C-alpha cells in the first residue's frame, strides 16, 4: 500500500504566508513590516524560527493570518485596472 501525504489548503496557505514573510524580512525587515502589517519584533521572531518550527506553526487547519483589508476594500480592488491594484491594496491595508 502506498502512503500519500497531502497538505490541506489552509496549511499550505499558512506555510506560504510564513515563508513569504520570512523571506521578505530576511531581505529587508522594514519593507516586510510595511508589506505584511507586522511589527519588527514579530518579523524577527519569524526570521529566527528554524524551518521545522515554521512548518509546525503552519500545520493547522485554521487560517493563522486574517486579511488586512475588509470586504468593501476587496470589492473595490477587484474592480480596479491591474496597474492600480498594488497601490490601492497598500493604501487600504495601511
């Protein structure tokens, strides 16, 4: 019998979020804080976690990080031309 290992969509989302945050903070912690809406302490904590701990933290069937914009802002973002979306998301998330 072949044993397969699958990862739930929520676990995958959590892992990708943490890895993206970690990667960004390793390059420039101030930029990561602005992009992810986190504190320097939080960013440093995630950067200092061993990858096995990052995986363990992400290993839950609950979304760890909530969207930084509300439904109204998300709806407005969906209607914007591609060229304006990043700027609007940055402003709405501030």
